[in-house]
């Protein structure tokens, strides 16, 4: 009968192994969901862990804004994240309406510009970190080759010579895409805003999944004009890509990267530690390495190759309106342009 | 008489044990295959809150023109790809089997190269060749590579080796006597081709058509990278689930994708069954005779195809080293700094290697053992034949559908196995299940070649079956085991469809990283990661080949002796 015995030993050790792996997975660590671009993630992780050596920061999910928002929403009954960090404020307001966050006042939050902190609750449900701003990336080499002039306004992009030469992010997946759409609707009102997008749609070559891709494709000459955001454009220009970063005349949409602690977070103490760290001067200085507008006044230094006058062109963004109408705008957009089943000539 | 006595005798210890194992296998199949697939159907008739809504989701689906268009697109892509790849591969296989051209083995190996790459790789390469900054853009005559053209070319590249293998087999089993007769009757060679060659290979060609069609309609990678505005069903599943987190509509699309897949699959099984009866004991193997013009023509064709295959692979390799396409063509390793890229990391690459090794080792052991118990157990005929049937199911399950099924099934907080979600365990499990069928058939074939007498003799000598298994069955089956191992390793490291829904924050894998980096616009790093997969698969393949030769030389000598004594 010894092989029954042996079999039992094997099964017992298998069960033990499985249990062991199970506990290893459930280990205490800080799970962070973020939409921040990957090239910055390692740096943030390193800097935070240097100041908080006993916390193991894990990027639980990193994807485009729309994806992270949808993921958080889908996990509502069984949240996996401890803190949502570096996600569009519009999305955070939207999730806050779903009762997703635990109010918390990070130490030193009073040092931040109050317009970047949740105005509705005390302690705030979300706190802004820095702003990212819409811009157009224009490839000068391809522009000349294709006879596409440099645009100076959004309306320029609807002109016939731009047909098939413009790419923009799909607002359903990209936060940049959403702030573009939301800003056009805020600048011109619903009716004219949609009319603008109708004619822009005629010129769009394809919609991308991520907000930085249009600019990356413009930098690589795959397309002439990419609707993207200023930081990505400036960075690519600094790397030597033949792109101009343009802030259109009518005004530019923007959104805040912000954080909020998830209600019932498994590692509440660590989540609060990250919240405290995120409002420090040091953190704000790090934000400023890539972004021109940060939550703590007086910290920001100018970023090279950022479009001139872009701060003056930032629209008066109504977060509550944008969050409240987010679902409606997105499904309307999807109905109008998502069904792009014909190739553009 | 033996069976009669078997019925009379009581169930022995071995019988009971084997029965227990078979029940265990059935349980595992239920948990790993049937229940997850069933949840897909469940989800498709539920609303977001989990209430039963009947066909409401289907109604919503068919009222959305963009989604319905994908059904048509998918079928078109499938048909066009099949026609092109079968034509190209048929000539290639014809050259390999029916000509006397030189370097046949070399060309056979070259045709298998696409197997080492994920289907994302040809798509990325095509953008560098024919995209707006492509170096051969003029060849597109103004047409856009992003869309159906790019998808079809990528799929043809990727499916080519599979079809070459199938068609070579079909063409190599010809009855030489028919050709002798044709020659004696002075039949024209064209007529011989249509009257003898094609009819004989008919079922093989049909079977290859179905396989090509199946691969084309279920692929996700090529469409994701080069589809542009063009959508297909597998891409819709991804968009609904990952993009919108609309799991209900995702399941609806999965069920709709399953329909053509299942129909094609059944047709393929029917045809394959007929194929086996082609060769009769009186047949004489066909031997091609040298024909200078024809052999030269075939050689040129194979060279041309090989050049195209290498051009696609080479473009991806080159683009991965270029600093900033197209404005700075100097070479560097910047694109291999995966840690700085959106969605990629060296960790992902390491995870892929680990996952593929686990899949290969555990998969080989599990699949071979279960094939052994299904094949060599004397009793429980009904259970065994239903298990045999179930082992075919994964082949008819698209990777996207399996992945989604696992997401639903294992992510459910009520599932006691919930903890494996997003871990290495679920990735390995999904891969083993997804690629179960081919190794299972390989193992079964190898086991069938072993005489049943081994088991009967052991049983009568009261040797426990596991001793026979360890000392006789296993050593004889080493070649089959080794084939299974390499098949599982290469498919696991190149696949993206089944695992794209299942990876977690520290279990990201290379093929998924290719998708995500391309999504973020980091196309050159995506090419670099895809090339890392190719290098690894190629390296492991070569080491495997050397080892196999070494082992065969030292352990399988008896095979040669047997052959010579025959």
C-alpha cells in the first residue's frame, strides 16, 4: 500500500504549496492604481520608498485614464487598490460620487493651492497633484512634405487640407481624449462643440487608445498632426523630434492628476503615508520635472519647450460638470464616432 | 476471451487507483475548462448587476452597427487569408515534397520561423515597411497598410508554417503506382496534377483550409497592432472588456465568435476522419524524379518566399535597434530599455521565460500522464472516451474566449480558487489548457504504438502499473515527450490572446508588453520586445534540437536496430 501513502504525501505537499503561494499573494503591500506615464513610475516609486523604507509600493495597475477608471468601477464591490494616485480629477470626482473614497487630510495639504483640492468635502476625498494640458503636436518635416500648414487653432484642424492627417485619442480610453472633448463642449457649448467634432471627425485618420500616442506618432512622422498633451510634446521635442508643440488659440483643456484613498483600503496606514508624501515640497518639485503646473504655489519652474502662453490659455475647467456628464458625453461620442467602419480616403 | 475474464474478475487495486485518477482528471477538466466556459454563457445573459435578462445583451449587440460590422469583417479576413495562405503554402509544400530541388531541409526549417514569433511581430514590421514612414511605402500604391491589407499579410506570415506542415504531410502520402500508370499512359503533367495529386491531397488541403480559417478568425495580435479603424470580433472582445469593462457585451461577442469557430472545427474533424483511409497496404510511396526546369522553378519560389519571411523578421530586428525612426537611423540599444517604457519591463520578459518553462515542464507531465491513464486504463470505457472527446475542446476555444472565461470564473470572490487570479499559476494553467489538444494527440499516438501486452504481462506478473509506466512506457516515449515540451514552450512564450486578461501587476509578460507598448505609441520598443521573444524561442529551439539529438543517440539506439533487422 505504500504508494497510497506516497500519493497522500504528494497531495498534502501540493495543498501546502498552494496555500503557501496563496499567503504570499495576500502579503501586506501598498497597491496603487495609476494613469501616470510609465517613464516616471520607477522614479516616483524610488523616491517614495527612499523616504518610507518599510512600505513596498506596488503599481497594481497602470493604464490610460479611461481604462483605470473603468477598472476601478468594475471592482467597486471588491476593491483591489489601496489608493488611486495620479488619475484625472474628473475621474476621481466621478468615482467619489460612487462613494469610492475615504476622506483624508494629508499633512500639509493647507500648503496647496485650494483650487486643486476637493472643494466639496472636509477632509477632502481627493487632492490634486499637478495639471496636464492639451496641446497639438505638429511634425514640421511631414507638414511641409504633405502640404499641411502648422495649425494655430482647433478650428484649423477642420480645414480640408488636414483631411487624413490628424490623429486624436479616443476619449473612452484616454483621459487626454476626454479633456479635449470636455473642453470643446465647455468652450463652445454643447451644440457647437459637437458640430466642431463632427467636422473634425472627417479629418481624423484614426483614433488612438492612449493620449500620448498621437504625439509619439507625429514625432515619428507616422502622422502630421497629433492631438495630445504638452508634456509629451515638449519631451519629444527635447529628444530631437521635428515637432512643434502648439497651444491652440481658443483655449486648452486640462485636468489634474490627483489621488484619493480607497474606502476600506487593506493597507490604510501606507496609503495615508503616500498621501502625506504626495503633498510635500519634495514631491511637488518632482512633479515639476515634467509638468509646468503643480499644486503647491511657488514651486513650478519653467519646463523647456512647453508652448508659450499655455497657462493663460487654460480654460476654466468645471470638474463637477465634467464628472457629472462624463458617462453621457462618452456614450454620445461613441455613438457618433465609435462606429468608424469606413476607411478615410 | 481476455475481455470476458476481465468482466468476471473483480476490480484490482490498480483498476481502482486508475479509476480514481480518471475521476480526478474529469474533475480538473470540469474546473479548468467546462465551468469557466459555461460562465461566459451565463454572463452573456446577465446585466451588470448579475440579474438574468435573457437575450437583452444580444439585442443591444445587434443594434450597434459598429459591433455587427465586425462579424462580416472577421469572416472576410478569414476567407481572404485562407485563400492566400493556402495557395502560397501549397506551392511551397509541393516543392518540399514533389520536387528534387536541393536544400529541402533548409527550406523546411525556414518555413517554420514564423512559429517563433507572436502574431504582433509581422504587424509591427509591416508598419515599418509600408506605413507612412515605411521604406517600401511606394509598393502600396496609395493604399493604407493599417487595416485589412495589413491584417491579412500579417496573418499569412503567421499562419504559413502551420499550413506548410499540414500540406507537406498531405502531399507526402501519395500512392506512387498511380503516377507510374499516368506516365505509362503518357498523361500530361497538368492533367496528372488535377486528376491524381489534388484528389489524393483533397482532404489534407481542406483540413488545412479549416485550420487556416480558424487561426485567422481568432487571432487578436495582428488586428490590434495594424487594424487601424478596422475591427474584428476578437478585437471587440478586448475593447469591450479592457477598454469599457463591459463584461456582458464582451461575453456576447465571445459567444458569437464561438459559432463560426465551432462550425469550422466540426467540419475539420469530419474531413480529417476521411483523410486517414487514403493509403492502402498495396500503396507504393511516391518518389519524385529530377526535372531540371521544374526543380529550378520550385527552388526559385522557395527562395522568394524565404526572402519575404526574412524581410519581415529582419525589419522588426532592424527597427528595434534604430534610435529614432525615420529621422535618426543610427543604431542603439535605447529601445531595449524596457523599464522606461509604458507597459513594458525586463520583469515582463523574465516572467515570460519563467511562465513558458513552467508551462512546458508541468504541461508535459500533466498532459502525458492524463493521456496515459486515458489510453492505458483497461476499464471505464465511457469515462475514457468522454475524456478523449473533452481533450479536443481547447482546440476549438479561441484564446480570447478562454482568457475571458478564466477572468470571470477565477475572479469571482466566491470561488475558493480566487487567489490564483493574476498570479503565475493562472497564466500557466491557461496556457496548458489552451494548448492541451495537440500534445494530447501526440502523447496518445505515441502510447498507441506501444503494445497493450506490456500492461497485460505486468498485470499478470503482479507488477504495479506505475512500475511498468516508469521503466517501460516513459523511456520509450521520450521523443514524444520532448516534442510536447518544445511545442508548449514556444506556444506559451509567443501567445498573447489567452493571457491578456489574466496577468497582474507583477506577472506582466512579454507578449502583453508588446501590445501595451504599441498601444502607448512606443512602437520600436514593442518591436524590440517582440524580437526578444523570437531570440529566446529560437535559442531554446536550437538547444532543444541539440539535446534531442544527443539523447536519441544514447537512449533510442534500439529503434535503429529494430529498423535494420526488419
